[in-house]
C-alpha cells in the first residue's frame, strides 16, 4: 500500500546522473503531492528530491503578494506594489508594446518578491456590460484581447517569471460562476470565446493556463479533456501547466487525466490521497499522475532558472510607467473645444472621486499601491489659476446630499470650467457579483443636472470598471472616460485635461444607449445553472452593426486634440497568405498625437453567417504635427478563417474580401479589396444531402443538372431564365434531400440510381 502522506519518511535521496528529477524518480505519493498546493499560494516541496516549493500570487495589473493572512478576495493586506491600469484601461491603448513594458515591470516586481507565477492576464470576452469583473478583461473582441494579452505575457516572462492566462474558458459572468454552464454553439465558442486564448498560447506560450470555475456546455472546465487536452495542447501546442482557479476543482480524479495538472489551493492532502487510491484500485492510470507531476517539475525548473534581480524596486520608475500607461488609457469621448484647459483658467473640481480616486477593481486583484495620486492634487500642481474643490456627493452615500450639491453648484457658477468627477463606487462592481444596471448613481446624475445648469461649460470625467449609460452626452461639451487607471491615474487625468498628454485611447467595447440594446440582454445571467449564449457570433459591435442600432459611442472610438486624415489603402498577399494592408496617415492638426489605425474585414458573398465587419488588425501610430506615415498592418490568414461545423476545423472561405481602414468601427476612412483562394471542403454525400449539395459536386453535379433539365425542363441553377413559378420550384428542389426524390413525378432516376450517384461522388473524394 503506497504511503499517502507526503511528509512521511521515504527512500534515500535521489542522485540522478544529470541532476534532473522526473516523475519516474518519485514515489506515487510524492508525485500526487506535487499536483496540489501546500497552502493558499505555494506548491508542495519534495525535500528528498531537492524539489522546492514555489509561490504563485494574484495579478494581473500589479503584484498582490499577501504578507500575512491569505485569501482570494482582497480582504487581507498585501505587500506594496505598483498598481498599473487594469485591463479595462490598458486595453484602450491598443498597444501590445506598452503592454509588454507593463508586463516587464510586473515580472520585475514578482521576481524581487520571489514569486514564480503571477496570475494573469485575464482575457475573457466582455459579453455583457453587467459582468462584475469586466475591469479585469480587455475587450468584447478576441483579436484585441489576444494581441494585448500576448504582449503582457511576453513582458512578464522576459523576467523569468511565469504568467497564468485566465480564465479558461467562457467565464463571462460572476453570477453563479462556480457552477453555471456556459452553453455556446461551436462557431461562437471557437471564433469569439476561445480565439483570444489561442492567440496568446500560440504567440507567447504562457507558463501556465488557469482553468475557470464554470462548466462549458455542461462539463466543468477543470475536468474537460476536450478543452484542456484536445484543444489547448493537441491543437494549439500549449507546452506549460494547467492550474485550477482557486477552488475550481469539482472532481480531481476526473480532472487530472483530463489535463488539470495543479489544484490550488491546498486540499489538506485529501485529494492527493484520492489520486493515490484511484491508481491503486485501477480507476486511474499512474501515467496520468506522471504527466502532471512532470509538468509541475518543469515549472519549478523554469522558476529556479530565473536570473538574479537587481533590487530594490525602483518605485519612481515604475510609478512613471504607470502614469504613462494611464495617460494612454484615457478615452476622450467628446470634446466641443473646451479641452485642453489653459493653465490660468479658473476651475471648479467637483466630485468625491477627484479626492478619493477609484483606481482599481475589487476582489482578488486588489493591489496595495506604492503611492497614490489624486486628480485634485495633480490639477492644482498643473494649474496657475484658481482651483476650488467641492465633494458634491459621498462615495458611500452618507452626508447631507442637498448641502453637498448646493456647495458644488455655487463653486461651478463661480468658475470658468467645472470638472465633474463621476463614477461607480467599488461597492457597485467587483469580482463575485454582477451589476444589475449600467446607470450611474442617481445622486450623481442629479448633481450633474444642477452643475450643468449653473455652468454649461462642464467637463465630465468618469471612473468606472464597466461601461455606464451616458444620457447626458448631448448636454455637456466634453466627456473623458477615465476607466480605472491605477495608482498614477490622478496625474494622468490632469495631464490629459491640461494637454500635457494628448489623449489617444480608443474604446475596446461599445457604449450602448441602453442596457436593453446589448446582445446578451435576455440571455444573461441565465437560470437554473445554465446561461445560453443566444446571440451567437454577434457579440459587441458585431451585434450593433448587424442590427443597425444606434449607440452612444462605437467600438474603436476615441478623440484627440489633433486630427488625422487617411489616404488610399492598398491590400496585397504576402508569401504566407496573409493580407498586408498599407495606408498613409497624416496628422493634420497643430500638435503631436497618436492615432489607432484599425482594419476591419468583410466578405459580402459569404455562405456562412458573419458580422458586417470584424476587426482583424490595428496599430498605434505616433505622429508629429503635419507628419505623414505609411502604416503597414498585417491581417493574418488564420484570423480570416471561420469554424466549419461540418468538418470541425478552421476554413478560409474564398472570395473578394473588403478591407476597411478607419478610426473606429463606424468611422471608416479607406477601402481596398483583396481576393483570397479558399480552402477546399470536401464533404461526403449521403442520401440526406440536398439536391444543391449534389449539384455542387464537380463530377456528378453536371449529370444532376442535365437530369433535372430532362425531368423538369429547366436547369435549377439557371434562375435568370425561369419564370417566377419555376424560380420557386428551383428553390424548393435545391433543399430537397436526394434520397427522397425517387417516385416523384418527373424525376428521371430511381432510388438505386441515386445511390449510385452518391457512391460515384464519394469515390472522387
């Protein structure tokens, strides 16, 4: 009987010839022990074999290493670390190079604290604006999520620290997240919800992938061999370790052979013993334990190979990077000329968030910042004019609302410009629960009405982790979307307001007019343990464009203090079959700026459902005033493919693709066309195949055409020459199963002859 206590005395110390310990060198109990945590944040050592424990800890926009008590909800204090802009902000930069630099900083801080793996990035799709954890995710679009996620992973791992790509997969809500089944059809699952993960895995090879809590089409992600092995490893070539989200393991004996390598946190040895017992009773192959243990040993070796870190942490340098990233994250939604502010302008700063910044989300990503800027202090530092401050409201809802509002209105009336800081309190959006609406608090909207009445020259500055409704957008001259900007967000906001930084952020999610317009409305958050992704492929801007719905601000939108013009676009194929798009972009204004050039594609002749346009490439381009740059963007062939459910693989559909280049999904400036040869899809014919399927076959198709002409007096594909009655018959017959044709009047073939046609067609495959 194997010893199930990893701490019990074992055999003599190992002495492998090359010094490398593999699973075969360990006892069954030791191997099992390696595949679960020692406590909340660390893995188990095997001292006899010289295998140390390593630490994993939360990210993803800063290091959350807890110094004392441990939890995954941000309740206990953690060591000071730089709080960079969360993904909701960083995504708006559309800049994977900036993401890489932030990742390098995260890797450095992790290495200084001897953290082997930082848990992030999270790249789940923003299916609904109500998801309480949207602040931790990048976009409603998989290309944006994948490209930026890969940049962050490359940066982290360049410092010898592992990343953990999460939450794999289809974890798009907090409601019932530990049990709910995300029920998704194959095409949206592949093309929307898995595509970003595929990009990061294939492009950046994260050391670990974190499986999610939820079920995917009825199967827990932690024990889904299709997801964790067939797709992740066999199709995408993932080489690392799969770790559970904390508490995500429902059945470890099923999960381990499915591809789950490490359970976190510790189960106190209970599930280790289950693995050992399953091997001994024959219900689990020991080889499965070996595979998981070897992956864990590989992770430990990678962590041990990390180069020495030059410390201590350069707090000032990382804070400066956080401020740069925050400035690039801000999206100028509207500006009628009031911004940027002149230094001498008298301003009234109104709103509690100006003094008590909302700079990060709540939950497992809660960072203890090394310092914290406030917008009020930074505005006063930049301004040479009078700056007053009125809270206007309290974040927790306490205080005399009427008195606070009256004070703010008086200050607004005395100023040239009112800077009104509004947003969502942390209590309204967090990991662990979803929002119930997308409205700003009523007390803040009432304050806005009063301030605008006193001073129409009011600039609204928002602090929010998820999009909010903007019913006032036509009544104020400027709106600054400040998201959650990290510890340096206050300084970055002041930089943008006064023109020290020219805003360049763009929306990676649509801001709808109403929650009811969102594609997931009516299918979120589900019921009785299931949520149906009924919108299918039409997620985010794909939905709004397909339905022709008006929105508050479209995907990709964002203004600048300068202007840009686009020249003629060209599109050509390179030797890999990718589409290379070029377009000259000119800064036509008087100040330097940065434009996010976006490439959308469409195929009008497609035989499958598609959105009117889909983002396939983007580039962040810095331009001096008057400067022209020819921007080159690559649309990868693989990103133009769709998932063909008939053959369960990616297929490129041939045809003339429209390439649209512009400043947002609804501000398209240049167009080109490129012709692509498609992939052959040869489907075997059956007696249930349609007449149209048979006619499309290159060998028997012409024979069928002739037979139909003989039997009905016309060719079914010759719609241009038939009368309306015959056209209706053509459409009906095109969908008719060929095995049911025999016996109908005018059909010149019998059942046996149809079978022979099918056999002939399949013999040509």
